[in-house]
C-alpha cells in the first residue's frame, strides 16, 4: 500500500503568515524575520521563498541536487482576501481547496496525470486531527490512507499515525516529536497539513512546528523498524535557528540545515 501525497519535503514550510484571528489556524505569533532560504539537509535541497506585501508566501523555487545535477521545481500559491489558500500548483499538479464559512479547510482535490485525490479533513476546534485520502483511478473514489494527529499544549504535532486501507484500516507508521522552547522560523499550524497532509514528508526532516523539533521517532510497522533523529540548533540574536544538525539512529547519518533570513 503506497502512502499518498509525497509533495516533497520543502512544501511543508509554506504559509507561515496566517492572521492571528483566523479560525482556520490557532494563534500565530509574529516572527522577527522572514525565512527566505534554507539549504542543506540530508535530501540535498535548497529552497528560496517570495512573499507578498503582507509577508505571506506566494512562491517557492526548490533546487534538488541529485548525482551532481539540479532539478528545479516551482510552486505558485493563490489566496483569497482573508489569506486562506484557495489553490496551488506544484510540479504541474493543481491542488484546489474548499473552505467553509468559518475558515476551515473541508477538503482538497488534487489533479494528477492518472488519478484524482480527494482529501477530507476533520477538526477538533481549530486544529485538524484527521485526514482521509480518497483516490479515483477512473472507477470512483476509494479510501487509501488515513492520518490521525494529536497535539501538545503549544500546538505542535505530538503524534501522527498513518493508516493504510486494507479493509479495515491498518496502522502502518507512528511518528512522535519532541520540541525545544524557542519559536521555529515558520509558523504553519494547519497549513502544514493542507500542503503535505503529514505523510511521508516526516521522513525527510520536513515537519516544522510552533517550536523547533529536537527529536523525532519514526516507528514503521511493515516492515518493523524504528528510526530516531536528534537535532541540535544554533540560534541568532532573535533566537531563531541559524543551523540545525540532525543525527539519525541507527546508522549515524548526519544532516545539516542552514537558515537565511531577510
């Protein structure tokens, strides 16, 4: 059972600038600086971001370096007058959002070359706690994935469980996060889930919470394995990350992320 929506790691950083009073997202603190680039990491990417006059992200250009060559991917994002995402195009895939009167994202449609995805969201107050992914390969929508999310007191994702639909749902992966007490350079709230649906991006060091992730434990069940990554940060005078060094166990793989601000 493949897990859907690998929209690559970098997209998880999108849309930090949601208004503090929007129902769609919990309260979002104002950041001292805008992140304009992060680079490095174990997946060899460099991502540059552009913002509108309201400091909301409207574009991203990602350079993915593999075997000495660079792949360039562009993302373009459209918002309504309240700042909500109504659609975005990434790597030729159109994503369209349906939003209710209270500002909740209800579902998302993704047009792929050979199929359509429909993702339906469930809330507990202002936070998305469940996503169910339905796919239509031409004979009607069928469930393929479910993602269940719990949060800590600061609004960070504490646990994320991924289920595959093999009648009934089967738990395939659980991810648990630990955080420091400083603000992360990107305040995403529900936008994180809307863009990536918290699926396999977690394995690519892509989740950004209200605070900075200092430990991530991935428990895969098919096949059984546990992968733990610990992160150590350096900070600038604004207490925002300058670098993050991740050490993965088992294996000892080390990844380094460098942050650049306006």
